C-alpha cells in the first residue's frame, strides 16, 4: 500500500520514463547476450513450442506476443499477411488482435504445406473466420499475386515472415512481398536470433550463423531505400526472435 507521501508520476511523466527505459533496454548488449543465453538453454526444452493461443498451439515467445499487441494497437493494421502457418495459432493471434483494435479480421496465411490438423483446428475455432490460407511457396509469383489482391485497398498492413529461415529464402520473400505493402506498412521477420546463436546450433536445418533472416534483412535494407529499421519495435522485447527484424516502409 502506498503511503500518503508517495509521489506517483503523472501519465506524461510515466510515459517519458518508460520511453527512456525502453531505449536503455534496447541498447544494453550485455543484457541481450544474457537473454540469448537463456533462449539457447531453454531451447533444450523446446520452449518456443510450448505455448497456445486461445487453445491452438502457437510458436511465439511471450515477449513477442506482448510486442505484437502493442504494435497492432498503435498501428491498427487492416490486413495481415503471414508466411509460415505451422499449427495455426499465430493466425488466431492476428485475428484476435485485429478484433481488439476494432478492425475486421483479415489474415492471409501462406505456407508450402498446410497440414490437415491445422485446417481442422482453424475450422473449429470461432476466431478463424477472417483467416484465408494459401498453400504455396512464398517466393513464387502465385504468392505475390494473391498477396497483392489481398492487400488491395488497405492503407495499413503488416507482413510477418516466419517460414524457411535461410538467407536466400527470406531475402526472396522480402523482395517479392514487402514492396506490396502500403507506405507505413510493417514487416516483421522472425528468427533473426539465429545470427546471435552459436554456429552449428541447428545442425539439421539449412540456416545458420551468417545465413539466416537477419542477414537477409540487412541485405534487403542495403538495396532498398523504401524501407528502414524500426528499432522502436524490434528492440522492445528482451527474450525475442524478432531482434532487429522489424522494418517499415517509408516511401
């Protein structure tokens, strides 16, 4: 219980303090290194795979779920395109966040293979009405055509890339799909943390240190002046797979 002489900061003072804390958190490399060490250790228990969103498995870290709800509330996207459907939980996260912001849910999920259990989970869920699925490689013309049609008329849109995490694949997704976003559109590239993990950490996967989503984001930004980093979002979380992987379209 607060004492009578406790000084509680006014809303504007508290907002200014939080902005400062966020900035120092985002630039504390030693603390981030400890967070990566924690993520590395937690991976032994498949930590990222242990969560559900409204009853459906979701491959998202809790910190990132919080960042997503802040971003959706602030930006209020009218369309969301996500590559990598997995078991469907992230599709429902997108639709529920859109509902909370007052937007009609409209989510396009693209994946090379969409499993029957994913179709079943979404078909049975009351928040899946706004979800469309496309079974396709996310780097081919068919994916671009469907995305362009889906985004038509939207003034605010989010693209989430969370499929094949090799440099070449993510860079191809960025080149193909990101330019379809309206100005102000946000791109969230998952698993940039691969670059922070030790080399060889994923021996059975084709991505590794030096060949991953973060290297693709850096290459894309170097060649495309229409996009810039969004550290206000990509460094909001401590235990995150989106570190430096959130960018926005500026022209």
